[in-house]
C-alpha cells in the first residue's frame, strides 16, 4: 500500500480542484465519527438513567451520602464500556491495512461506515450490558477501518502542496466531533429516561454521511495503479489534479508502487533494519506521548472529573462543552502555524504550558479536594480554567502532530506499515488510559495529575534533544536531509547499504 505517490517533494502541476476538496471533506467525516465517539462516552457514563440501567452499582455508589470523592465512578465494567472500542480498533486497523491494499481506500471507508452504523444501532437499542459492549466492538471496527483509510485517502488525493493542511483538517474534524458530542450530551442529559439513547444514536449521522458520501467520491489514483488499474488511475489523476499534464506524477506513482511491491515484508523490514529504527521509534513514541499527556482523561471523563470536583451535573457537562470549544478553536493554530513555526517549537512550547497547568491542577486538588468534601467554588472554576489552558496547548501541538509526524517521516517502502504501528499504538494507549483512569483516580487521587506531569517532562525533553525538525522537508528526502544528519540518529545509517541487500 503506497502512500507517497501523491507527490512527495517534487512539484507536480496540480490545482486544488473542487473535487479534491469535496472528496477530502466527505472522507473527513471519518474523523467526525471518531471525535463524536471520544466525546460522547464521558457524558453518557455520568447520566443517572444510563447508570441505573446498566451499572446500578456505580449509580448506588455515586449517590451514597459520604462516598469517597475520588472513587465514586471506579468500576471495571464501566471503564470497559469506554475502552472496549479501542481494543477492537487495534485489531481492526490491522485488518483494514490489508483491505486498503486489496480493495482500495474507498471500499475500506465504506466498510468503516457499515461497521460503525451497526455499532450505533446496537448501542442505541441496547437492553443489556452485553449488547452495549457488542455495539462498542462494532464501533471500534468502524474506527479502526476509518482511521487507517481516511488519512491515507486524503494524503493520496491531495496535491503535495496542500497535503499538510488537509491532514490537520482531519484532526480538526475530530475536535469538532468531540464538541458536537459534548453539546448533544448537555441537552440529552435532561431528557429522561432515554437521553443516553439519543446521545449514542447521534453517532449514526457522521457514519451515514460517510457511507452515502463515499458513493460519490473517486478512488485515489495511487490505489488504482497499485491494484493494476493503470488507465483508470491515469484518468483519476487527471481529474483530481485538474490538469492534463500529469505524466511525471503518474510515472512517480508507478515507480513508487513498483518499489513498494519489491519490499515483500515491510513489517520485517521495519523491525530488522537498523536504519528503520529511528523513524519507527519516533513515530511510535510520539503516539505514546500523545496519550500520556493525559488528554483523554479530559476528553472521556471531563464531566465525571468536574462532578468529582463538586460541580453539579449540568455545570460539569457545560464545562465539557467549554473545553471542547477550546480544543476545536485552538487546532486552527496548528493548521496555520505548523509550517510556519515548525513542529518542534510547537511541541516544546506546549509541553511547558501543559506542565504548568497539570501541576497547578494537582496542587489545587491536593489542597482542597479531600475524600468527602466539595471543592470551594472559586477553586473549581480555577481548575476548569487550568484544564482549558492544558487543552489549548495539546490542540496545537501533541494532538495534530502526533498524527502528522508519523505520516511524514517514513520512507515510501515502509510508510504504510510504519503508520499502522503509529495508529495501533495510539489505540492501545487510549485503551490503557480509558481502562485505568477511574481506578487510578481512586487510588492516586490528585497524584494522578503529577503522574501525567512527569510524562510531560519526559516528552518535552524528547522533543528538545531527540526529535528532528521536519518542517518544509520534502517527504521523500527525509532520510537524506533529516535522519542521516541528526546528531544522534545518524549512527543508525552507517551500514545501510549492506542491510538493504539482506532485506
Ligand atoms: C487524539 C485523541 C484525542 C483528540 C483530542 C487526537 O489527536 O488521538 O485521542 O481525544 O486528539 O482532540
């Protein structure tokens, strides 16, 4: 599955056609699907009607008079509701990488929409916990298929010049999805007893748009050529680029797919070849770091977290709407800033900002939120403000760049396999955070914020010392211009030619 037929560093003649914009927008509904799901779970798991029906033990605990503030939501099954989706997404993104190659990106996106819709129906109509979890597994399949196919599709369909911007738009739609979910939860929490069904059912809209929309879009030229449909691929290239003079790019795609075909075992190549390790390490660790900023504690559990601090049910959902809006708005800084300031500057600046916010939240909770009291209101609001500062930093750095950098640092032969490692690492880490957070909150109390703060120090240092700058470097020249020149990573390229012969 070759990704970089889409232009790489060479300037190929191309216009930004209406067709490309429309196709990218339709595909980005996959991001909306993903984001909606991230945002909806937290609100739903704090709704009494939902808890009473599926998690009566948690409901009891929540309403017991002198219940421990930090432990009222701690329940493995409740966490499994949120996290089962990510486990299923890991397995399914593996399967999706094969479907992408065999059936094309367009078909894989259609499969994503179908799985997701099935999951929505099971969830919205759930009568017991098993139906609920089965629904989550299908949603996970939808996300696994979507997240593997959509970024690939956008990268291939977009002219090289606009690829970066369009990629960050995928993240933009994730954040809009999270925000819509927060708003929906805010209103449905007052609809009794079935508000939660409306929240979960709402996920059907982006899936229907993606499913129907994908009937209108064209398959990417790279995918067509890769599957032997060269003439169709050439025609698709002409219409998507809006020019007739596409010979050079066509040849480049053919060349790229030929090389990719020669590498029979891209996964083995990645793992065995020393010169692949720097990209593999950096691409994967960035996703670990992205998740261990603690962002999804806020995205999944913001309402639960705010209730823990003593804000009422409505106030806490409203606060989640505020953090969601800040998340979406701040992503715009990345859209415009990433090619201007560079990746490292954004990552380092945001690490400092997020560190300060995490430490202050930890200190406030340690001082003011004991086991059974409610936090004084001014401090509750200050905490919401600090969480907004944290989210802002994430939204213009570790969020979008956690996806962008892994998609641009691998050489063509190992790019899809490398990207798969990044996607699955993201899902596994999201699963770990989703599954463990409520228990960690219960055990570590305010210490959890210091736990994430330590991670932020580690990732900030990584960005300072080990992460090379990739801004403005043509995608196919990364090895020569970035890795081989980096003070640390260049040592991995010493015997590159001998190794290449072995793989
Ligand atoms: C992350 C998600 C996160 C979202 C928040 C994405 O880049 O992968 O896990 O919830 O950003 O905006």
